[in-house]
């Protein structure tokens, strides 16, 4: 795991050392950078100041074509992976997303190309979204909104309290830790699972692997999943594990849809074996209009939008990460959020 990250870091350093004899300064004046985010003028200035002399082109990802990537040495944004076959000069791909699923598939891109992501940009937006779902489901607000749409005046019965819950967070990275900060003032007891997580006092108990789920799920009043989508996490929450949860518990998923067995979740909520579920991600996506998930009243869904740019702070944070990485790349320093392709996600810098 660590060796893979160091290998990518050496690739970055080697790229710079090869060009050292051609340039009198560390500035990469030959760099040809394509940026595909909807950046503002101030964002452009921030990026360009991080790599003076480089040629920057700005084009939205959905308009990028094969000719747009052919001579780019750096691409910043999530372009269609198939287009990477035309990026013959590419040395570094900086993703706007925290996840890198489509880019870590064997053969998706040359192994010598540096791959980094924007882990750390989405903590506020996604954790706040998960918290809002938790609060709304606890008080049955989606049911009352449905009743309002039908012009029906009816009491939907008992609700859950927000204080004093045991909170299980699977994926104790930036998003998971931010959710823990939101829950801590509500007298929550925090159970964290994170392969490379740092505790920093946010978790009362911290575990390293998903094997801990079997013992922790029966204790949880809320279970938040913010895991990457890999073969190791596929259906981490299956029928038997869902059956271990309290019937009063709420499950939240803001990571990847494949982490939850969709049919098993539908069965659990419909039968009353699970109080409710809040999902910003599902499997499959987009969800077919005839899928049973649409009709289950104690499941609240949003269409994978919690991590977008609906919160202005998110775009600012992405640009900050990109500018930092541009400077590091320029000066041949270690990069931030380097993807370990054997794992499928970024390993925290402190564990390298």
C-alpha cells in the first residue's frame, strides 16, 4: 500500500528531474494544463499563480473532445476515461472527485501517469447532507412532506430522539470525521471504522477494518457509510449484516451505492426490521423509474448530489487543493491525495 504511493511520488519527482536540464527554474514552463471545472476568475488566478508560465485552457468536462486532451501534460477534472487514450502527453491527472473508481480500473490509464483526487474538499457538504437526512428521518419529516403533497392531515406516530445515540461511521476520513463533529454536541457515542484513519479524539472507539461491522452494528442507532466503491466494499452491508441492526436504527449512505445490497435494504425497511434509510447514492445509478426503492416511504433518496457544487465552499476547497498540488508538482514535492491504485482511493499523507 505505502510502496504504491511512494512509487507514484517518485514518478512525479522523476518527471521533474528529466526536465531540470532544460529549465533554469523549477517552474514548469512547458506544462499544458486543461481545467474542466466551472471555475470563476478568482479561481483561475489562484491556479495560474501556482504554476507561472504554464499554458492554461478552461473547458467544461462535458464539452471535452479527443482533440482537447491530445497535447495536455496536466488535466484537472473528471474527463470521460475513454478520452485518456488520446492523452499521449499526459503526466498527471488531478480529479475533482474524492473517489477514483473509473480511473483505477486496470488499463484505464497508463501506470506512469500521476493520479490524484480531491479528498478533503467534500467533508462539509456531504456530512451536512447526511446530518440533514438523519434529522429529517428521525422526525419523519419526509412522511409529513408526502402527506402535505396529498393534502392529508394525519399523525404519523412515534419519532426518534436526536440526543444520546450511538453513531457508527464506516469510512472515518474527511466526511466521516466531519459527521462525527456534527454529532458530538448531541451527546453521541462515536464508533469509527477507517483503514488509515487518525482518531484526533473524534471517535470513542476506532477500528481498522470492515470486519468490525458484525460486532458494531447491533450497538448502532445510526450507521453512516462513506466508503469508496471497490471490490472490498461491495455489499459490505448485505442481508445478514442488515439483520444485525436495531429495528429502531437509521442507515445512511453517502459513499458509493455498491456498498449496500439494494434488495436486502428494501426488504429490511419494508418489513420494519430497520427504521429508515437515507441514501444519496444507490445501486444502480441512475435508479430505474420502476425500481421498488422509489416506493418505500421510510427511505429518503437524493440523486448523488451531496458532493457537487451546490455548496459554494466545496468549489473553493477543490481549487485550494488543486493550487497546492500544482505548486508541489512544480517543485517536485510530495503530492496531496495521491491515489493508491491497488486500493482504489487516496491514502492519508500521515500514513505514507
